C-alpha cells in the first residue's frame, strides 16, 4: 500500500482541515464560537483540473453509475483486489473481501438514505487530482488549494477559531447575503481567500437551498450557498490507470460512520 497523508473527514456543511498545526486544533465546532469580527484575508489558489480526457470520461461514467445506483457497474470500475482504505490506524481494508465490498464499507455505499451514492456523485464531479505517495501511476482527489499555512495559523489565533471553521470559495466573486434567502440584501462579495463558517444550532430547511452562515472578512454575518464553499481537507478517493482504463484504487480517510 502506498504511503499517504491522512486527511480529516469533511463535507460541504461540516468543514474540516488537515494542516501541520497542533492536532488539538482539529476538533469539532466549538459549543460557543468566538464572536464575529474582521479578519485578515488569507489568499488561496485553486488547484488545476486533471488534463486528461480519459479521466473526464471516467468521472462521467462514475456520475452516471451514481445516478442509477448501479452496484455491479461500479464494481467493474474498482480494482478487484488490492483496494486500500487508509485510516489513522493504518490500512483498514479487508484483504479477504472484494474491492467493491471494501469500498462500500469505507464510504457507506449501502446506507439506506442513499448518502453513499451521493458521496460517489460528489467525487465524480471533482475535476482535480494529483499524485500522492510513492506510486507514479496513482492519483488521489480532491487536491487541496495552495495557501500560506503560517498565515492561516495566525488567522485562527487572531479570531480564536479552529480549522473546522474555515473553508475556501470554489470561485471568485461569490455573493454573501444578509439572510438565507438568495434574493436578500447583498452584504459583500467574497474573493479567493479563506472564509470563516458560523455554525448554528438551527437545523436547515430541507426544502430550501442549502446555505452556509459565514463571517465575512469585514466581520459581518452573511449567508452563501453551501456548494460555494469547499473544505480545506477531506477524505480522498485514489485512482489508478490499468491497461488504459481508470479504476478506483483506494480511499484515504476515516470513512462513513460504522
């Protein structure tokens, strides 16, 4: 199994991070978050998409499989043997099981609520990937953006926050609005910099577009679409090209709740 760096679990609504700072900082959102206040903008540079038409076609195939929830078709795109699941404790894949069974265990593919298939769809939509570890033929997705980690540590210290409270925009110029209604008053537009998330106890309206409550660099509370902000570090899917065809090779992260 290749040597990989573990990334913390993260989804759009629960931001996580994996940095070279103290492990104690990578915790659950605080019960009483620090009050909002202005903060210094820490610039981020988005990773470039994989420049390989065959990988784009592979992702499109995964997206179609996820939509149809076709387990047999997915199994054909996962290495039958040698699938790894790297957690903090080491490789948790069962070598006696098939690739699809190990994948399902790691990602919660068979969850009754369909979240495992949603997971697959999210990764199928991810255009970035990069070589990780000691294998030349393997890439893992997604790729974290570039930013100055020292500046980020200073930012967390100044705002009394921890990594799980920060994310980065997926594009420039995202409109932060006064309420969760998309047509409410514009507070400010976000640039390509880290953004603080304000975790609320109020559950989101399942019928409405998922929104994130954030603190803007000017210190104002505002809302943005949840899909507009990405986590700094999330679990990764790893792929390998075998005989000209892409396969899912492994999973890096703690995985779905067992």
